[in-house]
C-alpha cells in the first residue's frame, strides 16, 4: 500500500505512517484503520467481494462468459437459480420450485436435451403457474445461511469451460444441501 505524489512518498505499514522516510504513528484509531482494510461482504450471500465489485456485477460478467463460451444451458440454468436463491430474489413458492429444479437437474442422468424438455414442462414460463417468482419487498425476511460456495468462488473458474461447468455444479449441489432452512 503506497502512493507516490510529486517527490514525496507515503506508505502505511502495520499502522505506522512512513512519510518522506520518517516514521510517524498513524493518527486514526485502530477501528477505522481496520474498517478501511476490511474487504467488503455481500449483504445477501456474505461472499467476500473483490474490490469495487458486487455479486450482481459478477453475475452479469458470468452471463457474458457463458454466452461467449457456448456454456450448456443446463449449467447456465444452475448458475442463475443459485444466484437467485442466494440473493433472496425468489418468493417462497419460487424457492420450493427452485429446490425441485435443482434436484431434477443435478440428477446424473440429466442431459442437455432432457433438461430443455424438462424446462418446457415445469419451467418459469409454464402457463398454469399462479404465483409470482420475484420476492415481494414486504415478504418475511429469510434466515441467513453461511453458504459454503458463492458466486465469487464460481467466478474464479471462469477462464476454463470445463472447470467452470464443474464448479457451477458443485455450487448447485451445495446450495441445494444448504437451502432447506429457507423453506421452513
Ligand atoms: Zn452475494
């Protein structure tokens, strides 16, 4: 952590300000120093966010990556569903739907073709649906879950198609395991 301004230089090392080669105690309290250095956390999924980023931004970047890399729709579907679950976007009815969709689509016999057929019959656009997908603003708050995998972990694999698909499936498995308390 250091920056050069004109011909002088400031460094902050362990709370000590190094200024023009001179060492001075950093005046701020320890608390504010800590807050400055603390990485930001997502208020929904509690992921530790990379600097100046958000889960929404990462989600949009991954959608781009998926489109450019011809990622199978099944993997795209798992990504969107897990993102929506972990960011409290689903109504209670949609959470029940999402749980059954994750279960069905994580079946080892699920192929891309069967996934698309399955979506046509029980997908989001099913005309017999009477409830809303989006969680209402005044809906009861959901319990907090310490998700073992988040979109930030998944994004780390977004440079290799095979590793990315594998990671999204792991994310979907862990989300399915951990989401039970949202449905109580
Ligand atoms: Zn998040």
